[in-house]
C-alpha cells in the first residue's frame, strides 16, 4: 500500500505540473511544488475550502501570481493547480 501511495503522489505531481503549465504558463516541477506545499504547511496561504477529509483548496502566492491549489494532506502533494478564478 505504501508503494501505491508513492505512485499516486508521483501521478499527482505530474498532473499538477501539466495543469499549471496549461492554466498559468508556469513550469512548476516537483521541487517547486514542494515549495508551495511548504507554504501550505506553514500557513502562508489562504484557506478556501475543504473538499473532503484529505483534500483542501488553498490560494497560494507563487511567482507574483495567486494560484488556487488542491492539496492532498494524506499524500502531502498537490492534486492540481488552477488560477484563482476556478471554483
């Protein structure tokens, strides 16, 4: 089961990177995603809503943009990255 979570985390990282490029034009690698996750874990962001027990949505300042990110606390990864106008 642990291996499965690692694969899911990797898949989420790839998905988030792809969506960030499509939606914001930013190339946000896994390491850069870890920077965003650090901001979430330190409370350096704005909580938007909780979607489930493991998934929450935050607005995070990153490279002079406000990104709306979906954070998976179980896997400690970003499920996706959007622009602030996404609901």
